[in-house]
């Protein structure tokens, strides 16, 4: 059963009524009225309303879509788009962070290193994955894998979906900010193609550590920001309920970030968001990764490093021009 967001309540009512009519038709052989035509009319009305709702989503509504629990998560992309995935665990220092998935895989039969945030899809897995919020050992694992990629000349693909790095006491004691900085630095140093796809939330330095890439692609309704709208509202207005205003001010949508030069590409989502049609979403992401890899293969290691550095050094200038 689809989980509806707050702004989709009218749609939920229409689709619910249509499903009730179809259930009546299935369960009762003595229905006097023909409910098929009425259910079809409701379906048409729902399709029209869905298109209207998603035609011009506000930034806050995009945040809700980006966080939808039924969107495909990192593990779903791994299973659908990659073969021969071999997970590599641990940071060789403290522990293995289950919020970060990483290892060797093949994409279209090409060997790659894959790194991503995993939020989990039920209560047990969300707790195990710490809701996708990585600790220092997760970023050190990512740094180790990027080192491995550089040593063997393997492209790196990262899938970003995190509200941010875990802010707990233990994480801070083990050097959270230093681990994020090292991962970001490693992104800038490796002489292999580095591609990042924001598949849901891209939160703060926890996302930047994986997304300091040659190419950054964002799904159409994903978000990417230095802070969550709720956190921003709490700091600026001392009121988390002003998250709608904060979302507008942060310019965190894929469309805004493409204009600012932070995102290089926007990957279209099916009408109603990625959670409504996984197959179409996975196909679109696969095609975009393939296209970006083809572009970057033509560059030498020196060009890859230099172009990546120049891309990020030039972000402010493009933003001011916009």
C-alpha cells in the first residue's frame, strides 16, 4: 500500500475510493451497478490530480518526496544495476559502519568501486543502518575504498542518501569531522573517474564526503544542502516549524543546484516520484551513470584530478552569476 504524504491527501482519497469500488466488484457477484466505469473515472481524476500536484512542487514538498520511505535505497540500486558485488567491510581501525555500503562490483561488465549510504527499509534495518547517518568509521571505510580504486585504476560510483553524518558523542570522540575531511580530500586526490548520484537526501558534510566528484547527478526530487530545513529553521528562527521558509531559502532542490553549478545533471523521476515506479527510476539512473562514465573515460588521471578541483573551486563564481 502506497504511503501518502501530507500534500497528497486529496489524491489518497480518490485512489482509495477507486480501490474500494474495485474490491466490491471482485468480492461480490450480485452487485447491481456497474462499478468498473466509475472506478475508471476516478483513476482518470487521480492521474490528473497527480500531474497537477507534481507539476510545480515547492522546495519543502520536494524534501518530503526525497525522504519518502518507499523510494529505492542504495541496496536496491546495488541489486538492480550492479553485478558481482563484493562488500568490503571495516575501516581497519575501529569497526564496520553499517550505514555505509562499499565494495567491488561490475557496472555493465566494467569493474568499479561502489560506495553508498543505506538507510534501511524497516524498523530493524533502519536501526542497524543508523538511518543512513554514518559514523567516522564509515567515512574511513570510504577513504580506504577510494584508495583501493586509485591503486587499481577503478572508477568510483557513490550513491548518496543521508540526512547527515551521525552527531553522537562517540562519533565526535572518534574524530567525525576529521574523517569527513579526509574522505573529501581523498575524493580530490584519486586519478580515476568519480561519479556521485544523490538518490534521496544529500545532507551536510556527510554527503559532501562522497559527492566531491567529477560528475554530480541528482534525481529530480532529491535534495542536497548544508543543513536540513528543520535544523536551519531552529537556528535562524528558533522554530523548527518554519522549515518551509528555510527550504525556500536554502535552494536545496536539484533544479536550484543545477543552476548554481553544484549539480551537473538532473535525472528525471516518474510522475509521482521515484517510489511510484522503481523500474523507470532504476533505468534512468543506470543510463545516466553509463553516460557519465563514457565521458570521463576519455580523460587522463591528471585531467580528472585537475578538472575535479577546478569544478569545486569555481562553484562560488557561478553561484554569484546566477
